[in-house]
C-alpha cells in the first residue's frame, strides 16, 4: 500500500484559486451572456466548495487504503456532489428561469421578472421547488468529475506511448492540453443527465409532462417525446464547454497559481 499522504491545510489561496478559475471560465465561454449574475455566483461558490471537499475526501480515501488514482476520483466525485447540493441547485434553477424568460420574450410574451418568478416558485413549492432538479445536477457533477479525471488520465497514457514518455517524463503544455481536451470532450457522454436537469427545472407548460418530476419519469417523458435524439440535444456546445473548462484549468492553472501566491503570500497546494 502506498504511503498515506500528509493532510493538506485548507488555505484561503486554495479557495481563491478555485473561485477565480471558475469565474474566468464562466465569464469567457462558459455561459451564454445574459446569465450573469447567477453564473458568477455559482462559479465563485462551486469552485471554493469543490477544492475544500475534494481535498478532504481524497485525504480520507487515501487513509482508508485507496490508490492515488482512486483517491483522486473519489475526491472529484465527492466534490462534484457537494457542489450540486451546496450551491448549484439554486443557481442552475435561476439560470433555467432566465433562459425560459428569453424564449417567452422571443415569442412575443412579456415574461415576469426573475425575482417575481423566484418568489412565485417559493410560494408554491418552497425550498424544494427552488432546488428542483438538484438530484440530476448532483448525478451530472459526479459523472463529470469522475469521467473527466479518468478519461484525461487515459488520454495522457496514450500520449505517453506515442511520444515515448512512458517512464514518468513530464508532458509539455501542449500534450497536457491535448489530454485534457480529449478528456473534457469525451466526458459529454452524460449529456442525457443535463437534458433531464434542464427539463426538470424548465417552467414550460405541457399537459403531457409529469406533475411531480423525478429523474426517472423525466427521462421517460423526454424519450417518449423526442427519442434518443432528445436525450442528446445540445451535445455539440456541451463538448465545446467540456473542452474549454479543462483547458482553462490546465493551461491557465499554473499561471493562476503563481499570481495567487504573489497576492496572498501563501504556497498554493490545490491540484487541478
């Protein structure tokens, strides 16, 4: 069994780095314009939550005997689930409300304000209504982080074989970006989970929609209405987003770490 790692302290610089990288990704290509401020609120909070929870989960997984690779996946999966339940349910709901409003306006219908919609949902359904679809968000984040980590590592192994770097030599920046691009793009296999989440949080009126939507009955509704094509709608931009997110973390991670260390005077221990 490999040696148990030293417990990494949770530093302000770790949380700041996670929040900053997520904010940059969202402000550039991560979200369509018009979903600010919800995208900013979500990005800054989910980045900090992920780094805190993932590092703790990875440490305890290693103490329990997991390998470095296994501990990393457990950390990523646990961090992804924590992101969903701590911050993303509310924010993704509000972003979906904004998208629905844009569609109503385009159809010539005057939509209510975001705050009025929020209060209407809260009056009718309480906190559960605001967090509708959070289970689908949790499944998405869990599979996102698990598959991105695993597929990027798999791509890295392939690149090492092609470039004859099979004995632990460092990959250059381009090779790292290529591995992350492949991992990020291929992780879009779980697009049906995202489609289910959007449908659960959508405010559209349809008599055929289940009244109380769960992950299971929403899946059946989409499949019955649009078939397999419906479950994979929007997969092309999702692949682009997955690629951009991973490239942000790999290509800009080192520069961001150096900058945060200068600003805070602390050595950054976060891993991306």
